[in-house]
């Protein structure tokens, strides 16, 4: 078969076939009377072997070795090809991400494109100081894609840079919650923590409350805590069980107690929260530290709601608990002298929630 016929049947150009011949990869076994290359069926099979190996990304030199060396084992070479391909794909994915970020910014000129690229390069720096500067030094009027900022928020480990990114995202004017929502579904707990903290700092963003409400069921206590604090500050009573758990466990308990106090501005919530705190006090008779945290949380509630509970706790068998309750009761009564005569103003059910076996 002459070279032209081989080219038509194999799809390999005559120029490439001559190149294979020059390299010794596929040399025609015969020549015509006129000196033209003549390929045998075996030569054509070898051409297909070369093309198959080329499709895997092997160089012509590597193909020659694979075809000629009987001791050649392809496993190591294929492993190298896999790694090279993965590296190339990663670079191309990064390029694609940058192109999409630029496109999302709706640039009106090359200066806008260059500013976005400069920001992306800054965020990709190994220096935390440079990453922070890239966020804070953004020129006014330059639109930054929300997806770019959200992606940086989810991966940033430096607390100062993360704070700057959350600040920029909250002021970006875009749908930051939607961009961060994927992070809330991550298996990586650090990513979920970064996502929920960023969403918590966007109180007016549409959809934020729904995402935070879902986060109350997260297996991680830190994620649940950030969500509960944010929701509680917005008056969402569904956060109460998580906030109460934070007080019990001593995890950001001061903030949790303050938010519980804020929720008690609603009388119905005040009664529910007071009941829950008193029940916890009754259930933890042997744990002084936890009971003291619960008393501190009670003090954040309206004074008229908790005075009777504190009076009863001044007679507690745990001397430390009794002293703490007495001190807080004194502070409340000094602040509201007119409220000293309000004993019994709370429902009679309140004393019955005291720990079993307590006097007073």
C-alpha cells in the first residue's frame, strides 16, 4: 500500500508518516520499482499502535521505547501520565475559574479585567499580609464577583484575612448567601464553619435565615453555635435549645446568655427560656460550674422573671452556688429597689422546679 493510500485509510497525514519514517517509528518494509514507500499490513498495524499511544499523551520518543523494548513495563509511565494530566487539568480549571470570575464582573474595559486579575493573584499569594491587602485595597467602583470572594472566604485559614473577606463579601451587594451555601454542604467542617460565620455577618441578605436554620442541625457544635447566635439576634426562637446547650457546655456561653436575654423581650419566650434554665439547674445538682453559668444566664433575663429563682438558690446546699445567686440577687435589687416586693409575682410552678431535696 502506497503512502497516499495509507494516509487515507489511517487518517494520518503523509507528512506525519514521513516523520515516523525519519524517526524510525514506522518504516515501510518495501519500495516500489519507482522507489516509492510501500507499507505492508504489519506496517499499517504499527501505525495504529503509534496513534493509540499518542492518544494517551506519550511522546514519540516514549512510543518508540514502548514498541522496541521487550522489557518495557508501561505501569510507571502510565502513572506519570496520570499525574501530568491531573496537573494540567488543575491548571486549566484554575484558568477557567479566573475567566468565569472576570466574565461575572461584567468588565467594561481592559482596566476592569486587569484589576480583577490582580485581585485574584493577590488572593492566591502565600503571604497573608498580601492577601489581606488585596482585599482591602480594592478601588472604589470596581465590581468584584461574589463567587470569587465567597470562594476565598471558604478556603482562607488566616483569621485577619478571613475577616477582611467577610467584610468585603457582606458589602459586595451580590447574593453572597447563595455563593456560600455550597460550603454549608461540605464534608470539611472547617469550610462549614467559615461559611456559617460569613452568612451570620450578612443579617439582611435574602435567604440567610433559612440557611442558618438548617445549620442548627449540623453535627458540629461550632457551626450550630454560630447559627444559633445569629438567629437569636434576629429574634428566631428556634435557636433557644442550641443557645441553652452552649450555656450548659460553656461554649461561647456569655454570648449565648446575652442572646437569650434579648429573646426574652417577648413575654412568651421569656417564660419558656426561664423554665428551660430552671429545669437545667434542677438536673445538674452535682455540677457547680454548669449551674453557675446557668445562673449567669438567668441574670440576663428580665429582673422580675428571675428574682424568685435567685432567692431560692441563695439557700442552695452548694455553698458556691448559693453565694453566686445571693450576689446576683443583690445586684438586681440594688438596680430596681421598687421590685423588692414582687415576691410571688411569678407563677407558683416556679419554686417546684428547684432541685429536688433543696430547702428554702
